[in-house]
C-alpha cells in the first residue's frame, strides 16, 4: 500500500492519528479524530486511509496490536492469538462474569430486539425482572422505547457498551443463527446446557434452571420465579 506522508506542524499525520487513537480510553469515532487534527485538508477518508496504512505496518512488523473498529469508533486492540496472556491481566475482572441466566436474557435481547419483558419471559418460562435489572446496571441493555400495545410495555435493546464488550462494530456483526446452530450440533455437551433456542422454543422441558458459575453477589438461576409473577417496576402491565 503506497502512502505519501502528509506533514502537519512538522510531523506525519499518520503518527498524529496513531497518537490520538492510542490516547483514547474508548472507541473514537472518525469524526472526533478529524476534529482533533483541526486541519481542513484532513478528511474522514484521509484518516481511514492512514489507519489502513498503520495496520499494514503493524502486520508487516509482526506487532501484537492493531487498530480495530468497535461500536462505531476506532481503538487499539491486541490480536486474538495473544488472548490467553492478556486475559491473565484482567483475571480479577473475569471473575465477575455473567451468570448463565444473564447470558441467556442478553442473547435473547441481542437477537430479538426490540423486545418486551413478557416476550423474554415467554421464551425462558421464568421471571426476568432481576436479570433485566442486572444487565441494565451493567449497561449492556437499555430501554429503547415502548411497544404500541395495551399497557405500552417497555422495549429493551442492547447498548454501545454491549458492542464494546463483545468487540462488535454493530449488532449486524453478531453470528448468524445458522452459525450458532452449527456450533450446537458440533458441541453437544454445550447444547445440553441451553434452555431455549433463538427461535423462542424451549430446549428443556423444565421451568427451573441449573445453577451457573456466578459471582457471590449475583443470584443463581434457581432463584428466578415463574414468569407469571413478574413485576418489573416502571413497566405497565399490558
């Protein structure tokens, strides 16, 4: 990839972009990068080209990092092949992983959004109040509106934090349902832990779920009550 240096204030704009992205603690929209450079001749297209050039240089030099697009912005990230070592750095945070019930509700919201609480509970067969609250506190889901139906029930969807957490630029990058079905067919042991499929059908004929590994302050799935008893505050009853 050929690149002609663009010099501003005595330095190549390539290194300016690199420094700005490196200094940011969150994914940086390309518009913000352009704004920080404050030069009329530096457009979004120029910045995108510079990022491509930087990534090519990192690759050619065998570097462990690259600039990736996540949640609509650009951020430095390590290559997946270094995950097992990097994960040790965040071992204490990893202990605060989501319970299986939280993962199930999050998956339903991600693939079926916007979706109401009652629709989630119909799929899972158990009360989703606590799990929804927990996911909202973690800023992984949020209220995105109200359904045009009697009672105007709340509609839930995923957040920008959800995209950042799972390394996605958009919800459209989620694995296709067919890909997940293929994984479940190959990993029968994992498939047996699933209480539902993403079409909304129960996999197990049971309303009570097995306990999942979860942090001490997060109740196990057994503590969930039948969906009929649900009473999420601030959500009108249909």
